């Protein structure tokens, strides 16, 4: 059959619209991209496309213009929205009398989706969690379907349609037709074209139904018009009802999974503990739970594996997060008695003992696998899971086997299989009994983890709580993806960060940098798959170090700290260009002293070293030479690369953001180029706002009352001290009074607990969409829960590359949940801020 696409989009001379079609065939092959040029006729862009399987078709529109960047429309890929319940040739769920052969045509009328202040509200965080509602199961008949999004509606609000014909009530709002909610904020109705006028005019209304009666609100703007001139099946897709959506504000908690402690946990937090956290948030009027990455980091079976941003797979979940009780019971009494004794000892420790915990949990997993492994792996549930995820599951399982067999995750050191060959690896996994058995074990573990985290997402959704995941900026150079897709990465470089408030020597994360040019060749398919997998579990996600999508701090492999890096991409300088900065006479001495370092990407081209102004050699320069060098320094770091970085970030982000309906939240701290806020505002990506890290250069502390609505407000991150720790640091510096004056906090005395509570209130009162408070900072509300040394509550110290991520809550979730005084205080401070009131 043919599908004719139409889109009404105002374009200028020289611009054109193309249709990108993506046929999806599951995780194993995420499909093929086909681009169709559209024809322009009297204000309408259109094209015809043959479609064999209409249900698998995903598409989006793109605007092209010579000598300019391609512009994607806002949002993720579109799907054809058709009525449920009716079938045609087992493919098209429509009236069986309407479309019956290949020559029949379906017409689709779309509107260009602009980025605007409603764009974030299409995310599942809003449509499927905060404003989730039941789907209509009513089957609809007709050859005209009208679809429209209505964003952030309350449970007692519905969408109705009124128009210039009897079927639509002849503009009488009391006779308006109720539309049906089919999920995700989308409402629709089906009509018979034969009963409609040649020129159909209509509008949508939001109808509020409560004990006081019915109140209708008409949408703004001109009447919508459809020219009813064909008998073809037509689908009209409207972006939204033209009534401003509610702008809810919510509160939430951030806590790493490994930091959770419950009566049933086994030395480390797990996915089962997250169910208890969801209950705690629900009881305290919170609506978002943020966690750190949960992917498998097992590379060395040592404390180094505690770093959650150095995963060996961007898909596989961490085996230590498996809740053993949910996975299954073991009836061996002797084994269980020993296990419970060891688990109780580990659970009583103030911090995580990774080695003992890993050994104990795997002993249970292997025992359970012996009992239930074959049964589970033969179940229909696992077969479906394997069908959808085998493309990453099999390489991961074999990688883990070879890692343990050869005692290293560095596949370059293996005696065999140093280069990944899919056919060879699959043959080995099926013929080698040791590998075959372990592959089954890893399949068993990953399927259980997948089920538990999926169940958690469903449970959180039922409580109107958003699960917010974390998308790390890098991958381990000793990982499954590095092994299977080496062309996607630059292994001669290391990703990191320049010196900042976190680390005066910069940071070297050790990750290979991305080969973006290669990734672009298949439409960033690797990122598409990664984000699609994340969306099985999360409705919002933190984009770790989003600055890395604009430019990454790249350090040659031979260096250890972050001082010897440079930005990629960036423009460097040859000797002739250095003459323009009046540095030609001292160029050689600047190179010799290290104030100028050679570009790692371009021969005989140079850039100023990031910490040059702190060196002794710089201080010994003549004032005129210092001034000349400063001009070069500022030119490179703050001016010369802005347009390059803007384009780099724009191109990548508009693709990545189109791959998912999760709510994107940028981590945009650090040395921020001027182009970054502009690009983030264009895409309506939520920013991260923290008092102690002002984004205005003339501020010492940021003012939360000035935070933008589309932002996440937080009192700290996993890389900072806690709120109590920060207050102690300020006090030691003698700046406590200055903090109170700057933030206009009125404290009767220098009582730190009063200041802490005021700081929490200040953040909660901010305009930000979400105020996400670290669990340790919530504890500041309680005298009994805040008695631990704040230094012991730090999750990470960025300046220490050997830091062990082993922080655990000093109280169990059950103890926290039973502390009614604390819960009531937390609930009251959230209520006073007005957060959650519209949910």
C-alpha cells in the first residue's frame, strides 16, 4: 500500500523538507533509514511512500538549507497513530472494509513540531508518570481519524471537539464530541467522511468535570480546517491543544543504588531496595528518584570496580544489584543459614566490602542457577527477552567468560579472540562446554536484573514517581563495546575534564574518546540502541558531562593527569598565527617551558596550556609578554572555538534527543562555553542548577529564585560534599555571614541546622521543575539522622582517581521510613514549597 505524507510547514526560499523513515525490526536490527524528498504544492509539502508493514514504520521530518545545518523537528520519531482493535491483513489496525489492496492509499497530515516551552512535556516523565491516565479500549470506526496531544491534564479533565457540522455539535460546546485517550497524552476520534462537510472547521476544548459541574475551555487561535475532498483513509495529527499546559514543580531524592541499606540487603543496595525507596518518596510527597549508572563495572574483581561510570557494557546491568529474594528462594537450609550469617555481617558494616559482597552474592546466584536456570532459560519470557536483546547479551556473556578465564578484561592481552569476530565467538560459545555453561549463567542473571528493574519502573509509575537514570559520557577501554565496535572510539586518547572547582589538576577518566565521524555514518545507531534500552527502565535521564558533546577534554594516552589535554574539536595555532599575538619572539621559549603545547591532532600547531597562568615560567614573563599570552589564552578558551563547538553540540544533540521520549536533563557544570546555554535553550533541555556553582561569573553563590523553570535544582551532586560538609567548609573559611547575606537567609543565630533548613527551603522554593535533594541532605532535617560525620557521607572525591565508591546510608530504609518525625518534617517542607500540588 502507499502512504502519502503531508506536512504544513512555513519555509523560506531555498529550504526544503525531507521525510526520514525508519523501519524498526527489534533490538537485534534497529532498522534501516530511508530519506524521501518532499514536493511543495500550494503550501503543502508531500510525498508518497510504499509501506509493507505499517506498524513498524517510524518517521520524522527534516528541514534542509544550503550552507546551513540540517534541522530536525522537535521530539522523537513519529509512529503512525491508528485505531486499535480493527485489523486489515494482520498489519493495519483499521476498518477492514477501508483498505484492502496494495493500490489503496493512506493519507497522513502532520504539523511541523517546533521546539518550544511545551516540548519537554511530551516526555514520558509527564505523559506516562506525572499525568498518567487510563487508556481507552474502545474500537473506533471511520475513514478520518483526528489525533491531538493534550499535555499535563488532571484526571478530571478530558478533550472534546466541536465544529461546523451536526456530528461535531454545530459549535455547541454542550454537544461537543468526547475524544478517546489512547495513551501518552494522545487523544483521538474517528469519523465517517461521508457525514462531514467539504470544508470541515473545528476546535478542541478542555472539559473539566467535577462536583461543581462541567466547565469548558476553548483552545486559542483560528479554527482548524480540513478539506474533505477524497474518500481515502486520512489521519490528521495535531501537535497539541492550543491551551497552555500546567507547569508542575516536583521534589525528589538522589541516592546511588549501592548506597541503599535495608534489613534484607546483602552488604550493598539492590533493585529490591529501590521499591522501598519508591514507597518512602510516595509517603513524603516526592515524585522523582535519581540514581547513578547501574551498568556492570566488573573488570578486575577488585575495589577499582566500584567506579559506576566505568562500565564493561552500556547495556548489561550490574549483577551486584540483583535482589536475591526476588530472583528466587533456595531450600538448602545449611547453605541458607551460612548465607544469612555472612549477609548480616556485611550488612552491618558502615561501608561496602565489595570483595566479600561479590563473593557471597555470586555464591547464591550460582546455587539458584543450578536449581532454576534451565527452567527459566526455557521460559517464554526469557525467549522473548533473548530475541530482543541477543545483539548485546551474547557478546557480553562471552566477554565475561573470557575476562574470568584469562584473568583480565583487557582483551588485547588475551591469547585468543583479541579481535571480535561474531561468527567465531558464537561458534566458540556453542562448542566450548565451559563457555557454554557460563554464557547461560550470565543470561540468567541479566534476565533477572532486567525483570526486576522493569518491575521497579512499573511500580514507580503507579506511584507517580519518575525514575531518573544516568547516561555516562564515556565507556571503559576494556569493555564489550570497545571489543566489538573498536572503530567507534579513539583509543589513542583519554577523555577527562580541565581543571575546575572539583579538581585543580583536571580529571583523567581514562575513557577512549568517541569517533563521531564514524558514528555519524549510520545515523548514530549505537546511541539510538543505547537510549532505547535505557528507556525500558527510566522516564528521565541525566546526560553526564553534556559539555563533552560540544567539545571533549582530550588527553594523549601517555599522560596521567588532566593538565596536558586539549579540547576536541578546536582550532590550534601555527607559528605564523602566533605572530598575530605578538608572541613570535618568545614562541620557542613558550614551547620549551610547556606554556604552549603541541596539538595532539595537528602537526606543528600549538595551543596554550590550561593552567599556564599558575606556572612559575608565566610569572617570570615580562608584563607585555604576559599580556600578549593572555590574549592568546582567552582567544583559544573563550572565543575562537565558540561557533565550532556550537555546531558540534547542536548536530549531535538534535540526533540523540530524537531517539528517546525520556526527559533529558543536562549536567552542565564546569568550564561552560557561551554556546552551550544557547543550544540547551533551543532544545529545551533541562539544565542543572546548584547554589555553590553559579553560572554567572560575577556571583559567588547562585540565587535559586532566579533558576529557570526547565532546570533541575540540587543542593549537591555525587561529586560534591554534602550540604552539611559544604556549610562546614564555608564556616572554616569564615564566610558563613556572607552566605547568609548573599542568599538573604534570615537566621536568628549561627545555628547551622537552621541554616541548613533555610538552604533546603531556598532550593525547594526555586522555580525549577524539580528540586532533587541528595538523601544525605534530607537527613539534615533530623537531629537523629544527621549525626554522622559529613565527610563519611561523601560519595566521590573527583580529585582522587583512586577513590572507592563505598558510601552506604547509616540507617536502613525501614528505620528511615518508621521515623515519623523526619517523614513529617520532609513532607511539610515539600508541601510549603508548593511542589507536587498539581500532580
